[in-house]
C-alpha cells in the first residue's frame, strides 16, 4: 500500500455509495465515488470481463493480478481477491489509487501494491521468474488511439514476460481497433465475449519488444499551439485526455485577467494544473526569486505541465501528486506560502469548501493570498462559507465561471 489516502473525513465525503458484488463464490464490497468512473455500481464492461476471466481461472492460476487504470479498484480487487493472488493496481489519478487502496482494505486484501502511473510497469527479470501475471484493464474509450496502442502494447509485453495472460475489455466502436492491435502484436486470443456495447478478450503471447517504442508521455501528445498569457504569448505541447488543448477556457482567461494586475512573489502553490496554462501564466507574473510548487491528482497533468514549464524556461518547479484538494496542504510547511491558486470544481456531496479553507488556512502566511478559480456558484458558496476568515479583494466573472482573489481577515 502506498499511503496516498487523503484525510479520512474528506475521503468519506467522496463516497457516494457502497455496493456488493458476488464473484466466484465470494461477496465483495466496494465504495464508489462520483469523482471516479462508474459511480452507480460495477459497470457493464467490467462485469463482462469478470465473467470471461472466471472461466479461465477454473483451469489457470496466477501469482499476481495487475490492474491497469484501476479506477475504484472493482476489477482488480475482485479478480485478485477471488484467486488469492497479489494485487498490483495503477492509475494516473491519485484519487483512484486512494479508492483502490481503500477497497482493497475493505475486502481484506493485504497483498496489494497500489500507485500512480501512466502505463504498466516494465517487465523485470526477478518478477518474470517468480510470478505468473494476469494483466487486466477496462480500456479507456476516450484515451485516443495512440494512448490505447501504447497501453495494449505494454500490457501484452508485461504478461508475456511472465508467461501470463492479458484480459481486456473495450467499447464496441473500438473493438476492431483492439483486435487489430492484438493481431499486430502476435498475441493469440484464447477466448472472447461480446455484447452490443463491449468486447472482452483473453489473450496470450505476443512480441516482447515495444510496438512503435513511444515513451509514455509522447503517446499522449496531441498538438502544439500558441496561447495568450497575462504578459504575452506562450507555446504549449498539449495532450489527449485534458481540456484546453487548442484554446483557453473561460476560467483560465478569467484567472489570467486577474493575474495581469498582480505580482507573484515568495512562494506559490498551484493545485489543478491541466495542460500547464496556469503554471505558465503564474510564471509570467512571478518575481525573479519566487518559488513554485504544482500539485494535482492527475499524473498526466503534472507531467505535461512540468514539461511545458521547462520548455518556456521555467526551472525548479516542484511537482507533487496528491489524491485531492484536502491533501494539498501537505506539500508545504504551515504558514510558508504567499500564494495559493486553486483551480478546481467540487465533487457533489464533498466537503470542498472546508478543503479549500483548511488548505488556505494551513498554508498561507499572514499576508498570503488565495486565488480560487471555479464555477461561479462554487466560488459564491465558498465566499459565504468563509466570510469571517477570508475576504474577496478582486473578482472576475464570465459565462458561469469566476476567478476571485481572497485575503485572510485579521
């Protein structure tokens, strides 16, 4: 277990329901969240894949189950828990990692390694000799073909290195794509199941060499565009799976308009970096010796934002993967931050107002400032919630979004 859990109170507020699911003569319980995929129950694609895997587990055994893109952990926990295998689960979203860790504990799975990552781990000689691995994945339909190609290639490579197998499910519009990728890799499809909406496959074999050889970040690359910041143009490499790939959103434009009147000195912390627009915008307004920490629950956002910062000459930026806003205060010493920028939207039912206020209260020094960028209704509710502790000093609104600068009341 990696210990990425945010505070218990905040994580509890993100649980929208607990569901039961019976699989291979065992009943599992899962806590689900509206902040993650499939918040109503175990989704249809996962159920289809679990049914296919159950048929294979009757005659095959595995020492380790690797769940790629684990989400809340329903797939990996069910398979590993039903066959007594060690669970290795990874996701680019640190909140998904925290929920998978929570659900592993809830189902008494003690042998679990859960961590943030963009792609499966590289095969290692020691694990190949010791453990036969079943690599499972509910492939993300909106990831883009280059990302899916990289994921499928690496999963086949990982499974083959241990003489194991891959079990994958994908939505029907991408079924032909998956079949072509498996065929091109030399993998043999042992079994499959189809519905009107999904294709699930169980495959073995395949080439050990990386197909095409892209590094994990370049597989996400989408385009290069010029954007207008608070003080001039900048150029960003943008990626699939994140917004603002070819133009600024209203919320970022509002934040830039407000930042154009400020000077950012001392220490700044940014939560919610996306493609890196706010990171670059802050850098344009920073004094020479200002220090900047960027935190996000999305590892892809952290990687591309950091890469873009380097390309515009911004060095020394510290990047921190956190499972949510409630954990952002842990990235700096109490009272040591001059600017806290929060670019985030609340999950329904969560204690978001308290998370923002607590983070600002712990991190900011006596003259520190909080820049909150969100939907107008969310900022307005926060303003009412913290009226006795913080006051708004500058404000920008447009088309249902708002950027507001707050100072601590004395």
